[in-house]
């Protein structure tokens, strides 16, 4: 069979996936083939994989027509269809904006609804519509894993731009957080919260003058304090304070609040912490379709409080995130706590709600247990491979790095791709259909 050989995790049902050798289409005239290098696992992946067809974005026929999952990717262009030869070249580093936003197909997102496009695979075939929607993006940074993190970063960038304010007595919305205002990250010690701190301090657009981050988990709070010292924030022009609500009161009010936990009591608390004209961004993606919480509508009426939310970013958010990461404005490595290979991707996704930590980083062409960076040194007492990874991470303040990535790609056991047991032909969607 003349095809692109790949090894991919494919979703057949709720918590049911298989690692299979598959055949993909060649680029032909209209497509592009990308060899993936990294994928980072998202809580949204956990929801899709554990719910299966119970998830709004997952098709109902996956038992017989399985989809690929994972959507935070980076890779290398391996084949370019003639239609795209003027825009992309073989060997080019790229990432993919997973929300293709095709009119009439808005819920059909990469990692949920597509059969030859996902993150936990060695290769993907991109049909013409992906490039037509501007969702294949060049990357010029120094490490593949940073490019993978452009997608979650873009979700935060989108949230910063989704918030809005308007002067009292005016109907003109000023989009974005309030520049020079007070911002609160409620339950902000997780991976996305850390990314939000990074963006609040270092993005080239609007920054607050004061940022308060709450977290009840002592270990998370300590890590956040270590990664973002107060002195570093002050150099960026931001007063940064960390608060554990178990022992300290949150001193409002705030112009912008980002809520990272879908907890009714926190929603109500945020309502009480908003300043006049304040905006609450409900960033947490809930799993309960009937989630409700008391909210002070008296203050909505008289104090101009308002609520927004966003699920993912758009192409501009993603493009700007790739650019800012490539230029070194942002430091997304703070989000990563675990590293592993393709063989461990499915189990790591299922365990995402059980194993403490931040982002799980998958190298799609290696076999490697999903391992916490904090455990490298202990494993290194028995295995020189982990000893070297521990040393390289220690050189980068305990964080994953390009040097660690280069070493892993050169020395980790490689994935073997066998003869395809199935040929995956992606459907064709055209604008206007």
C-alpha cells in the first residue's frame, strides 16, 4: 500500500483507545503531511477521552470510525501538496491551530472529531481546509516543546482579549484586561494559571499593575512562588502577590478576575470581589452541563459587573502566541511537570485528574514512561539516561529545556512503525458546505 506510515492512538469509545499502525494519505495536490515531534496533554483531552461520545465534540460513530486525540502539537512538514508549495516547504517547523472554525463545522476540532489529525500520533495528514482556514502556522523558535505549548498559551491570550470594560455612561467596549488595573487569578496554581502569570507579566500588550494569585494547594503555591519571584514581577512593572485562602483573606476589589476552577462557591466569591465595571472570565471548562452558582445581579445592575468566557483561541491568538514564544517573550516551560513518550500518552491522559502536576509533554517518536521532572534525579541513581535529564533540568532551574529535549530525542528508545492495519482517509470539507 502506497501511503504515509504512522503510529497513532485512536479513540473507539469512552476510555477506550488503541495504539495502532495506520496508513495516511500522501499530500497529493491539496494536502500537507506533518511529522509530529511533540504533543502536550490538556485537561480537554481528558474530558474527550473519558467521555467518548458523551462529549459534545466527539462524533457518535467512533466505535467503527475512530478519531485521533490530542491537539497541542509541533512538528516538521514532510510533504507539501502543489496547492501549498508557495506557502510551506519540506523541513519547515510548524504547529497547528486546532480550532479550525469552519463555518457550519465549528465544533469539529482537531483532537476530537478528525480521523487523520490528532496529537498523540507520529504523523498527520492535513486536508486543504486546514490550510484554507490559516491553521497551519510556521514556527521559528528554538525547541519543539515550546511550540506545542503555543496552543494553551493562545487560549490564555484569547481570554486576555475576551475580557472587556467600558467607561460609565458609554456603550463602547474596550476589549482586553484593564491596563494598569488589579487582576486576580482564582485557583491559579495549575499549569494554565502559571501560563497566565507569565502572560500577565511579559506579554507585549496590556498588563495589570497588580496581580494576585490564589491557590489552596501548598505545593503548587510554593512552586508558583519559586517560578515567579516578586522581584521578577517588579521588573515587569507588576506587583505580584500569592495568597492561600485557607489562611489569608483575598483583598478585593479587582478589575479583572480569571477563575480556573469550576466550583460554584468560587464563582459566587468572584462575584463579590469584582470592582466597579469589573469583568469575570470563567476560564475553567466545566464537565457538569447543569453547573449553576449564585451571582450578585444587584451588582450586575448597579456596579456594571459582567461575565465572559472563551473556549480556545482563534488563528490570530495562536499566531501571536507562536511569535511571542519564538521571540522569547514568554516562558511556557513553567507549565510542564511530566515528560514521556507515545506509548505512555493514553494512560497519562486518563490519569490527568489523579496524578498531581501540570502539563504532560509527549514526544511522539519515543517510547518512555510518563515521568515527573522532580523524579528524574531519583531514577537517575539507577539509570544514567535520567541522571543526565536531571542535570540538564537542574541547569534550567528545575524546568524542561531545549538541551533536555535535544538529549531525549537523541537517546530515548525510538517508536517502531509497523505495516498499517488500517488506512485512514480524511473526509473532505469545503467552505460553504
